[in-house]
């Protein structure tokens, strides 16, 4: 985690070892509470432990240097606090009959659930920002591009709605992971078979933590769950990257259909004062690579041999805080980018109507020719020759169609008629029905949810 790219809520969750130990203590107390309910521990013992259990980071660090085991260091530190509080007779009840990952795994699930809630909140804001700006630009005409080439007309609002729908799907994936993969844990002993344990403790203790009992585990909770969650996060950042990559192309100096929001005194280059570098857009694109790498590491952690080894532990100390913090940051900053994005709608329309020479109308022209009995191949070849020639000569496509002869000497204007030919270049009429339907469907989907 870098402070530069970590927002306050994630810093509170992951930024200090104290938060982790607090979650460990929460799990320990849940186990003790379950034992009280089962008659294995007195209410007095539980209340005294719950009242006086505490820890301090320097002491845990000292103990870990001695034991080289942070769970043992934590338990000993809490026991010392109980002794100083005068309730040392109960200290041996802490962590009794359970193993380290009976505590650590439920605790990390609880922390990931909290991280997921923070991320879902920010992704919801991003979806809303995209939806609002999509409605604002529903009829902002632009040329669509495929393969880096001019394609056919669309609207900027349509493009934004595509991203909004993708973010909505990511919200669904993360919610599913939250409810399924991050909804259960284990308190089942050293090899996961409850040896020497009251079989009822797990379900009761996890119930107090708002979690379900896993079906069959080893010493640790199986890591396919964690990999599924981080994979869902990686997909969400892929959508943010796609959005930013698209914006970046439209922010180029030679395109300039969009501009990133800028501070009054912001500088784009130390050498070239004229530059308006899209620094936030590029930052978000780069961060998506990191999250994908973390998701890959989580998938590598699935293959824990036998009961377990410790190879996944060191990895998770990095990837869980880093991945969740980055996604939270990306979603928040992407919302600001979308909300304050400068849109040059006049340039979009000018590029559609003028710089493309109108070749985007080629499909409509071809269909019009076919309606007059021209074969597909003949119509396609004619439209292709005319469009290539229009671009090469920097002449409007409609003009080229009015002077380039077909095989029998007639032009496209002669074959389809002037009114039909001119109608092929009415971009609004061409896309109106489809754009209206897309936005109507999106509004209905939003209402259903």
C-alpha cells in the first residue's frame, strides 16, 4: 500500500497492524462466547476477558522477535494484559482448543468483506456518474471507431452507457463474491476435522461474526474463494482501464474530443509548457495492471498442498491490502474523472460530418443500391472504390457517388435517386431508433434493480 494511492477508509482498515489484531481479538471473543453458550466457559470468565483483553503493537513486536510467530505473540500479549488487570486466572481460556487459522481466516474474511463494501460503494458512484453523463450526451453525435478506423455514427452517451453497464456487471460479480466466497469461514482445528473440539463451536462463533460455516476445509480456508474475489476486482479494473484507454485516444492532441479535468495551476510537463497530459487517465490505466497481477497471485495461492503450507501467507499480506485499496482508489478517482470530463461536442460532430468525408454512410448506400437490383458484390465493390477515392482526394463521399460511374455508366445518384442518396447521410435518422431503444432498456434495467 502506498499512501499516495490509498484513501482514508482503506488506510483505517489495512494501514495499521492494530486493525488486524483487533479483528483477531473479535474472533477470539466470538469463540469464547460460543463456549459460554455451550456451558464450557462461565459467563464471568467471558465478561472479564472481554472487558480487559487488549494489546499493544510494540510488545507484540518484541514477542514476535522472540517467537517468530505473530499469532503466538498476539496471544501472549493479550494474556499479559489480563494478568495486569487481575484476571490472570482466565488467561489460559484464550485461544484454547483452536489453531492460528481458526482465528486468522475468519478475521481476514471479515476484513475483506469490509473492503468489498467500501469498493461497492465507490463503484456505485462510478456507475451513477457514467449513467448521468450518458443521459447528458445521449444525442451528442460522434463517429464510432473500430480497429482504429472510422466506422459508423454513434453518440458519446451510448459509449458512456456501455461503460456504465459494464460497471454494473462488476458490481454484481463483487456482490456475489461478497455473499458466497466471503460469506463463510472455518474454526475446525489443525487439519480441519474438528479433532478434540466441540463440533458446535464453529457454527455458533461464526454466527456471532455474521459468517456461515464452510463445508469441508483443511487447516486453512481454501483459497479459491479469495481468488474469486480478487478476480472480480481485476475485471472491474479492466473496465475502468477500457474506459480510460478510450478517453485517452479521444484526448490526443490530433483528436481533442475530450479533455481531462485540470487544476488551475496544473503542469503537464517540466519541459513543454504547452502540454495537457492526461495524468489521471494514464494513472488509472497503469493501476489495472497491478490488480490483475494480484489476482494472478491469488490464483497461485489456491494450490496449497496437503493440509497447508505457509507460502500463501506472505503473498496475502501484500495482495489483500494492495488490491482492495487500489480498486477503491481507482473507482473513486474514475468517478471524478467522468463527472468533470470536458466534452468537445462540436469537434465530435465536425469529425463525423467533415473529416470522415461521409464515408460512414457506405453501408446505407450499398443497401440502397441493392434495393435497385444491384448485387451485393457489385454494390460493395463500387462503394469501396468510391469511399477510398473520396478519402484520397479529400472530396465528400456524396460528391464522389454523384460522379463516379457504376459498371453501366450510371452513378449511384442516377441509380437510387437524389432524395434517397441524400437520406443515406442523415446520421440522426440512421441511429435514432437504436439509441432510443438502448437508453430505454437501460432505464428499465435500472428500475428493475
